[in-house]
C-alpha cells in the first residue's frame, strides 16, 4: 500500500510565501491540526470527561461573553442560521447548561442564557484545555506561544472574513456532527 508523502515542514523548503511547497505544507498542517484536535476531543489524548463538542463550546462561550440573547442574535453573531442554533441549543437546554426563557418585552420571543451549571461545565472544559495547551507547548518559549496565538487568530479572522465576503457560513460553525474547537 502506498504511503503518503512526508509533508512536515522539516522535510520541505518552506522559505518563501509564493512557493507551492509552502502552501502545500500549510494546508496539510491545517488538516493534520484539525484531525489531532478532533482525536484529542474524542479522548484519544486527554480526558474524555473534560471534552465538549465544538458547537456546544462556542455557543456556551458566546453566551458567557455576551450575556442572554435571542436565537437570531446568537445565530447572527456566530455566522450560522437560526435553525442550526436551535438544533445545537436543544441538547444544551436538556442538559441544564442553557436556560430558555421568555423575552421580558415580548413573551413570544425566546431568550437563551447560560445557566450556573453551564458556567461550571464551561470552566471545567476550559481548564482541561488550558492544561493540554500548557502540556503541548511546555518546551515553547512564552514569545513562541504569543506568536502562534497571534498567527492562529489572524488565520481564523481571515477565514471569517472570507465567509462574510462570500455570504456563506463556515461549515465548521454550522456542523451538526461531532467536532472540536
């Protein structure tokens, strides 16, 4: 059976941004990163009890950061449609992580809010992920961690900008299936 070519940056000349080899290495490393992150979330590395799928994590995080909001506002802020938010929030409500209440001014509208249990669960997952990041980057200099975080943030922003320009939604944010963040 043929083996995949070694596309690690160690085996390639990745010195110029216009080099197809660099772009090939970059796209491969992004795909590998996504796979490793998913394996970690599923318990192949780390602790399964501290895992949470990407959709849940991002929804809980946004509710924590921005406070109670309606489904439409939550969907717009995440770049996904309301039906997707409704599907993703349902198990969170069932698990007691999110409260669904009536809007104070319009009783017909639904407001979503992070419950105390949801805050606790979110913090457990964050702490587990912080520990994992510390372990994975233990031999990195603090400056390297900052640079990596800055570049990863820049990449995420570029993906978001591209999705907004095309009027589409990120498949990663609108996915119903298991995933990682």
